[in-house]
């Protein structure tokens, strides 16, 4: 529920946000669930279903691209099954993500530090370890799961490890993702995903940006300095965009041609409210370049707003806890 609340807070206040993030658990009614599936299939805005394990049992939903586990399940088999909710459509790239509780990571890491062979023995802890942990609760981790997490911590291919653990056949099963030529490498084989030892990010990789939550982001007009900064960007944007248009006017006065009317002032006055593309479209409906350049302009506005927001939040960190 807290995850769903967090999700709802990422969107503008209003009933629409209840359609963008859906719930699926023992409390949701069959009618609500049916509506969820319908939205998920037909409404491009519905991107997230916050679900308990009940979701997906006996269903074949092909359009799931990401399965995110909050915490590890009890067994490796369950983990594989949960991630298997994504990627039923083999044409589509799909990812399985797992957030592992720090107590679990710590428990496995301590075993590794002690040189314990993390194998198939069960995760019951000897007494002396308990004493050493000084009352901090160490979670007992199932043996195979422990082995899987150890591979992650040691940066070994987790797909190969999983194949060994589950006894999956195939000549490539035990090879690393690179050697086996897996199209989407695991987090160990593409180590910049991997937290204990992040590698430099490959060129061209775009970091997904989480927008500041709609409720915590208090929109505020640009300061004088920000306005000048944004103005410079829009001027440069005009020059770049008119270069490709090559009309007589755009050649000698690119900015004046591009920002011919009141559009630029409108944008600068309302920048802080323009994070949604529809808002920009509505405001600039009469602008002659909206169809050609509206998308790029929207990206630029979002980028600038994110910069300005980041400055605000550096001073006043947002409260993220739902
Ligand atoms: Zn791998």
C-alpha cells in the first residue's frame, strides 16, 4: 500500500492517478482487478501494478516489461517465478529487478567474509555467529537463495549461477552472459547495474529520471536568474531548430522567426507548470512549430525544470516516505 501511495504521489492530484498506478492484492475486488487488467492493456498511462504474489497466477499477460521484487521471496524458485511475470512476449525486452533487504545482504556477506563456503547447506546459523551479531537480527536465508546472493555480491554471473542452482540444461547455461551471448546481460555481467562495485556507465546509456512527486513539488515561477538561464536555452534551441527549416526569414533572424509571437514569454511565465506535454500543447496551440518542435521543446522544458527543482531539493530534501 505504501508503494502504491508513493506511486500515486508521483502524479498530479486527481482521480486519473488512481488509474495510472493500480493495486492487486487479497483486498482488491474481482471487479477492480478486471478494470486493472483492462486499463493495463488499453490505457498507455497505466504502467504500474503494485501487486502481492497473488498477481499473475494463471494469467498470461504478455505486455509486462519489468517485474520488480521488493525484498526476496523465500526461495530461488519463487524469485524466478516472480520475475517470470515479465517478458512473456519474447519479442520484447524485459527486466527482473530485486531489491534485497540489507539484513539479508549483510548475513550473506558475513558468511563470505568468514570464508564460509556458500554452498547448498541450509542457512541456519551457528550459535557463535549469533553472539557476534550483537542482537542485530540476522535473517536466515535459504541455502540456494544464499548462493544466488553470494554470486551477486562476488560479481559472478547470476544467470549462470541460477542455471547451476536450478540444474538448467544447455551447453551455454553455465557461461557468463557475454560468453553465452545473452542479449540482455545480468547485473553482474553488466556491472554498472551492480551496487557493490559500480563500473563506469556505458556511453549512451540513459539514466531513468524519477520526476519529483507531484505533491511535494510546489510549482514556483522562475527566479530572475533562472528566467535568464532558460531564455538563453530557448534562444539556442530556436537557432538549432531553425537551421533545419531553412526559410528566408530563419536564415537571417532565427530566434525572431522561431519565437515570433508571445510564445516564449508564455513559456517563461508558466515554465513551472509545464511538466505535462498536454499542458504545453494547450498553451501553444496556435504556435506554428508545435507539430514539428513541440516534443523537443517539451523535453527541454522538463530538463530545465528538473535542474531548477534539483537546486530547490538540495536545500530542502523532499519527504519521500509515503
Ligand atoms: Zn551474467
